């Protein structure tokens, strides 16, 4: 057994199964802590694959030291409540007994249930509890996006009446009770981590005490790899790729890349509209790679419209489809700019941190965590959110001012500091471990 203080890090998923931003942030923190000299780490990740379970228990392993898999489903997405309480009272309590953590850090409560937080407090009242906040799930029932359901406009605040307007099947009283239910568990958390100041402000406005929220970047690491060849614009996703495009080749098109899910919140429709607005001579000097999936999951008429646009823009837009994690570094290294055109607020987009690691400047919407993480005219460019004409102006600029890209790239690379995020987490753990639970506990308004 290690003599270092032990952190039990709990995630709503394992990147082996779902490589989302929250899952990656949690696992990369675990890996960093295992490499660090100050703390030991045990990683418990939820999964929903029955074939990975054994009869009579929700617990299993994956062959890696200090990693635990926990089978869990959570059909109650309104309150984030776990209906199968025995998994908490029995299996999760067993995890606490066996791992004997000095501190428990939840990196989410999705798919698990907020009751896991109370179980930690009942198991050991003095055990410090940390919760990293992702998106605005506790505040907003619309996938935590703070976007209205009727017109996709962005929401500035959460009230029971406003929320009931978005979800008429629930009453304002339902939303009031939902808020009180979730906050009753958040009351048990000693400290919250917000990956952006924007996210912290939103949760403060919702009622969390400012003293209990610390802004700490997610730990980010992508292993370097040899550059991969990029498909020419218009190539099919399954087509063999040949001919790498060097960003130093002034005769090659400027290569911009989108990474992530293609859904109604990510703004790919805005990006395609912007490309259509470009003069033909500019489009001929531009290549856009769309790295991600989800087009087939979009609802009509958005799916049909975007499919038609992709066909008409095949001269400069390349739908590459999903990518493996190990391919990311090569894709980044072959990109001159990363585009993040999200129409919702975003918190701390993982793709921006990944671009920072590889020194790739970012063109992004001018709101929320995107605007906070990218400094306009320094590490990237902002455009007016949901405004295709504004994005087209920035695309025009990067094509006609290509010689400026290295300056943006250098500043972006200089802004990356993985060790700072690790140290900030460790410093917070140390402060909590050195403070008794009764003096660190504050109540949520």
C-alpha cells in the first residue's frame, strides 16, 4: 500500500468506452496523479456494458492497476437520482472500504447519481469531497446547455418558471423541487472545481458560494505522434488518404479543422453557411476538415440541409468522420487553425486545450468558455456567435493574412502549461486534507 495520501477519483465514464471531454479530463488527471510524487490515485469509472460485469456485482476491472469499473445506469435525468440504491449501499461502500481514500474527487455525477456524494459523507463524515463541475446540468434540464428548447436562443439564468416554459411537461414546482434536491447533495461537497471563470460565475448566480469554487484547468495531455496525411477536400471518409499537406507550403490551401460531435449545439451549420459566403477565389485557397460524427443523428430538416451543403462544398470541405484518440496529434499538426463555432456557451472545450498543446490557434465564438480560453488577436480569433457572416470574415482574414499564423501559433503554444493544472489540483487537495471538515463545510444558498 502506498504511503502517499490517496485520492479516489470518480468519473461518469472511462475513455476506453466513451472518449468525451469530461471522461478524458478525469482520466488524464488520474494518470497525472499516478506520475506525481505527492498523491496516489485510484480511478473508478462508470460504464454501461453488461458484458463487462460479473453475476452479483456491479464491480469489475480492466487489467490496469488502480482502475475500477462500476456498472451503472441512471434513467432519472431530471433529478440525477440513482434508482438502484443497493449499488450505492453495497458495491460503492465496498469500494470506499477497500480503497480507503483520504479524499474523494467526483469528476461528474451523470450516470451515477448524486446519492453517491451522500454515501461518501455517511461512510466517513471527515472525508473531504471535491466535485468538478461540467456543463450546467444541475442548472439546466436541456442537456446542461442553457439553451432554450423553443428557438435555440441562449439562456442567461435559471428559474423554475423559465425552465417550465422550456419543458411544459414539468411544472415550476417540479423545477423548484429539482433544484432543492440537487442542492441538498451539493451541500455535502467541500469544494467545487470549475474549469473556467465563466462556469464559476454561472454556478455562483445559481447559489453556490464563491468561496467553495476554485477555477482550475482540466489536465490535458495528448501523446505526440508522427504527422498523419490529410485527405484532400472532397475525399470520402473511407477513401485512402495520400499526400500530406504542409502548413509551410504557401501554395497549398490554408487548412482549418473542426473536431467534435456534429450536433445542433456545435455550430457546424454556421461554419458551412460561412463557407458558402466566401468569394470563390478565397474558397479555392481554403480546406476545411470536419473531424467527427453525428451528421446521421441530426433531425430533419437540419440533416438534409447540411448534407446538401457538404455536397455543394466538396471542393473545400472534407468530412473525415470520427477519429481515434491516437490520431489526434497528427490531425492537429496538419492544421493551421482549429475552428470552434459552438452556438451554446461551452465551459472549457477540450479541443481548445488540445489545440493549445500543439500550438494551433483557434477561431471561436465570442461567448462563454470559448472566449475566455482564446484571447482575440493573440492566441486566436473571435467571431460573433451564430453569425455566419462574421465567421466568413475571419476565414477570409486567415487566408489573406497567412503570414500571421506563425505568430498566433507561437503565442498559443506558449500559453500551454500542463504542470500548472496538475499542481493546482494537488494544492487544493493539500489544503482540504489540512483543514478539518467542520471548518471547510459551507452551506449552499
